[in-house]
């Protein structure tokens, strides 16, 4: 039996890919401005992301930031970690400076959503996170383990996350 929920608040829904719930999750990530040079802001987003894994069959390791960059997160499924599996790489930092959300607030216009960092890469990162939550809600486990790596310094060439 598959558990159904919409978003990361664990509310129940008959559609696991309910657009409004997914967009609400993306909005929450986008509205936390996270320019690379503001590790405190990147870490604020990392706090939200890490909290979303608490009720899942997964572990989250937080790698402390250094050299002026925020923390990195490594979320691993509780299954399939004894062999090579699937790696999903995302980043939480953006190029947009603090306050840019005032110029480009999160909004939906027809079939398009707007906001700082939504396309590079908060929208995609959130979709991968949501997909992981859906997999975890299913009683059947895929044969491959899943690792999701969220880095904080991609926009400046990944100098601290590369290793």
C-alpha cells in the first residue's frame, strides 16, 4: 500500500504529485534567499531541507562550510547503501543578491513560476527532494540506494564541495 501525502507537511492527498503542494514547497525554498556569499542564508535553507528528511528512512549528514561558504548536506536512503546506487546532485546557493526577492518575488503566471533561483536550481532540487519523499512513502523499496547531495558553492565553481 502506498502512503499519500502532499508536500513536506505530511498532509494526506489522493494525488502524490499535486501541483499546488509541489509549488508551495518550491515557494518555501525560493523565498529563503541564499546567495553563495551569505553562508548564513544558505544554511537557513539547508536547515529547512534537512528538517524535511527527519521523518523519512534516511540519514542526513551535514558537512560544515568553510572558506566563507555554507554547509553541504548529504541525504542517504536507509536502503541500498551497501552497493553503488543513484546520486542526485543539487545546489542550494544562488547568484541573486539579498533583497532580489523584492524585485522578483515568487509568483505564478499561467504555467510559469518565477522567483530568484527557481530555475537554477531550487525548483529542480525541490522536485528531486519531493520524488525522494514519494519513494519513501511507498512500502516497496527500489533496489538501488539513493544519495542526494546538496552543495552550497556551485555558483562559484564548487571550491569547497568538490572534494
